[in-house]
């Protein structure tokens, strides 16, 4: 894929791979189950508008975001489908949510009251989904006290406001032992049963993230909420590998031959052991390349895997190209930090493991310095 030769670094996004990953989730859970792809955090760093543009033709039920401003961004693309705001909203934003026809997710009675007040004030119909905490602990009504909050929520949801859905979130769907999924699923079922007399069973029920959708399709119910798998990150141990969606590339900005004993980077943590050829690449932790990859990670240059040497700086990273004497590496040569080049590949999950983190953090950490470029399908990357 060629891009503006003046770009020092960029993110390539493969929209067809994103759609194919969505199809694999659909295949796993069955066509009768609806999907709400998550596009929060700028679509996991991929770019919200690009992701929505790619996913719209696939006809999802709706989208999931974390915040009201993110939901407004989805609406600004022209999407009219439901948009779920999954995280508890701070006080004072219900009016904005109602005005943009966003579906708030509530975890306490005060949020329901605020929503009712905003909908009545604006004279606009609004729907909400109620989160049930079955063990995640960070949000949701406690599954153990449904007898207390169930009737209260039912009383509050009237007039303009409809209690449309109910969901929970798994804490360990990515773990090899899926036992906790069954436990949380049973707690959720208990809540639905307890609410039966209040019309609980007629609501849109959803539990599953990517890992749960793939590991336990039987738990999917009406709707699933996949995120990371769509964007090319592995959802968990023993689960299928998605197609890569994102490549991170940068250009060589300097090539130097250095004598043995030359120190490199902050802290001088690397020193050449012989005459070496170093390529300085125009990307650093200010672009979201994890600093933890210093002296540890790798890059692809002319289709060959080479080590990142020294500490990564804010704007620059150095790779050792001594072993590529026959290749013409010069200023402007493309370097791949994540993705494929020739037959070689550095996967998102490999980078995450090298950096001691998860693929989610790598993707969402790619900063706005890197333009997102829609790529043609990349040979060798499922395209
Ligand atoms: C409530 C909720 N549902 C679904 C997801 C999607 O999870 P994943 O990206 O693991 O598929 C998330 C992710 O953080 C979430 O917070």
C-alpha cells in the first residue's frame, strides 16, 4: 500500500477484514442473533467514522459506545440505528443523549430518574438498557438485590421512557476456563426470572463480548456486543484468530553506519558490539508505539524481521539493519511495526505480549498523530 511519501508514520485500516471478522462472529452465534459492534474509544483506535462506514453495509442492529459524545459522533455519520451508551453516564448528560436518540445504559435509580426528567422536558421518547452486575463489580444493579430495585425501576420507567433491554458483562470470557461464564449467565437468568412478572422476559437481553460470543454461543440471547475480535485482536485463549485489520507503518528518516562501542538512545541502554548499520524510524511513543518495546520488540524492513534497539523515544525508534546488507534501505523506506510485509508478519497480539499488555491497549493507544488510512486488502493479511 503506498501512501503520501511525506508521511512519516500512519495506521492502515482494512475495512473488508473488519467486515469479515463481524461475519465470523455472526457465524458463531447464528444469524438469528443481532450484533452491536462496539465503536467506543474511536473504534478501539481504528477510527470511529471509518469503522462505522465499514460496518454499515453489513447491517448491524446498532452500535455500542462508552460515552454520550461518542454516541453523538456516531449519529453525525448519519447512522439511525440504536446506539447504546454502555458506561454509566455522568450527571447532566441525559438531555444530550435523548436529543440524539442515544440509548443510555443505567446502573442506578438516579440515572433512570434523570432520563425520565430529560425525556419529559424534551417531550421525546427514550429507551434505556439496564445493566445487571453479575460479578464484574464496576457497574450495574446488583443481581442479588433485584427484589429491591426491580419494582422501583419499573415504577420509574413510564411515559416517554421505555425499559428496552437488560444486559450483563463477563469478567473472564477471555480466560481458558469458561466456568465463570456459566456462573454469571445463571445469575443473569435469575434476575430475568425474578423480573418475569414485571415483563422482564420481553426485553432485549445481551451478555456476550467477543470472547463469550465465540466460546459460548449458547449464551448469546438476543444480541452480542463484540469489540476486539472485529479489530483484529485475539479474543482469548484457545479462540480463533481474527483477520488483521490494522497495520502500523513508518518511514526510515536516517541510515547510519556506526563503529563498535557506539551508544544509543536515552540511558544509552544499547551499545553496538561491532560495526553496525542503524535505521532511525519516524515513530515513537508519542505515536503510541509502546516504550516497553525498546531493546525487545521487532520491526519489518524490506520484509525482514529486525530488532528494535535502544529505548524508544517520543518521536523516533532505531532498528538494527546490519544483517540486511544486500537490501537497499534508505531514507523513505517503509518500516512495519504491526502488520505484514512480504511473507513476514508482526501481529497485534505479538506486540501486546512484547509490551506486557493487551491488544486493546495497543490499539487505543495509537495517537491522533498517526493518520488512519483505509487500505486496499493487503496480500498475506487475509485480503
Ligand atoms: C460492556 C461491554 N460490552 C462489550 C465489550 C466488548 O468486549 P471485547 O472487546 O472483549 O469484545 C466491552 C469492552 O470493553 C464492554 O465494556
